[in-house]
C-alpha cells in the first residue's frame, strides 16, 4: 500500500506543476502597493451582510436526452438569478454571459411514480471538470442508480457550458474559478450555492423526497459549504476535499513570482483566510446531522493533501471518514470508498441507500 500511495503522490505532483502554471498565467502581472489595505477592506465587506440569500423559484427548462444506464436522462437548465454580493463586481459578472445559465443532467427511473420515491444524489465535480461523459464515470452513476438513488450531475460556475467564450471560441472549463481573482472566486462560491439551492428546490418540486450531495475536490469544498447553508440538504459527502482555499493557494504558489510580489505588498496567508472566511467550510457550522456527513480522502493526495480532509473531519465533529491509499487523480481504492459511502448512508437511515448485495454495478468498474 505504501508503494501505491507514493506512486499516486508522484502523479499528483506532476499534474500540480501544470495546474500551478495555468493558475499563474491568469494572475495579474502586478500587485498594487496597497494590496494589503484593499484585502482588509474586502474581508470586512464580506462580513457585513448575508452572503447566502435564499434563491427564488428557478425557471427551469427540461429536455429529454437518450436513455443511459437503462434510465431516463434529462437535460436541465435555468437562468441563474444570482446577484453578486459586492456591487463593484456586478458589471464584470453581467458580462460573463455563459455563466448566467445553470446546467445539470438528471438520471432517473423510467417510472414517474417510482422516481417520485427516489432520493437524488447531486454530484459536484472538481476544478476543470463538468464534462458529462467523464463525470458519469468519475461518480459511477450506474452504481448509485442501482442502489436506489436518482443522480444529478451539476456544472459549477465557470465550468462546462458555463465557461465564458473567448474570441468566439469556447472557454476552458474552470479557467476563471477558482483563480487569483479573489472577488470572482468568492462570488462564484456564492453563485454555486445559490444555484444549487434553486436546483434542489426544483428536484423536490418534481417529486424527490430528499436531495443530498457528494463532491470531489472543488466539488468537495462546495458540498461541505452547502451543508453549512441549507438545512434541507439530506446528506453531504466531501471526497478528496479542499477546505482552505487560502492555504492551498499559498502552498501551491510558494515558488511563483506572484507569491513573491504578494509578500512584498504585505499579503499573507492569514489575510487571505480572512477574505475567504465568508465561504470557508471550516469557518462555518454544518446544519445537517453529524451522521449524515462523511469524508473520503486519499493518503497519497498531493493536490488537496490529507491535512485538508483532517481539518474538515475535526470541524465536523470527527464524523465518518474513509481513507483510500491512492491520490487525487490515481484514486486507487475508490471502489472500497464508494462502498463505504453507500454503507454509511444506509446506516444513517437514508431511503434508497441499499446496504445489501443485490443487483448493482461494482463501483470499481461501473458504469
């Protein structure tokens, strides 16, 4: 197992170097001399109001897609009614047209009478994700369908179809969020939760008895955050989660020119903590029961390292946690991890989380 962990960590480090170059390419070349004062002011502004207002009912349109996994597939989209918290960001937000529409894909049992009785598992992808074909496999959609859940894949802001076009061409998924633009990063988390709550309300209106979430990496962060905002969320499973954006940005940018410029301007990790505190999962209390929270982490993870999961585990009252030997990308042991999630949800009494060994895809190979 130690060899697996070391090999997985090596893969993560290689990819991390590529990610760092991409992130640094989107950073501004200069850091203003008054950067520290600006960030202090920004942190105070985000503490001054309600960052997570309840969304209005969404104007949802649905389109039937070809069946998959022997169930009905529905494309879901609706206008994002999110209004940025900071007035100074609103003009930029409105210019990013593609991000104004939320996109999801719902996989549900053919029988409408049956589908009304099935809980929905909302799956939230990592940074740069959102491709339906890839996410179907990353979240083993077929496995959860056979275990009594309907499944929804959701595209986070600035990802997938929400990535703004550049010079008439499709933008790169995740290029704008998260990024060194701290305001846009904060507002994108606000928009993510706003749109997810609207989507969950729609799922309940169409018959879902409960809606829970599982997310990986950036999606794990968003899942953990969602659990601090929405008491109606049925369960939250944070997988290979990030929980401190400031710590990860500071750690991964240690050797970058942008980091050196920031330090020279008086910026610190603690100051970034204050700016991101408005949405940091470990700065907010979860609103759902401890037994309906779970963490899955990789011992070889070097992108969102084990200390991120451990911090969330402590903050979540040492809730259920499952460790697999692999890393962030080479998730060796993920089959056991998904089975552990299924068993935990069943032990929490969640309808549809079948703990038995009846018909169902093996999570190591599904779908």
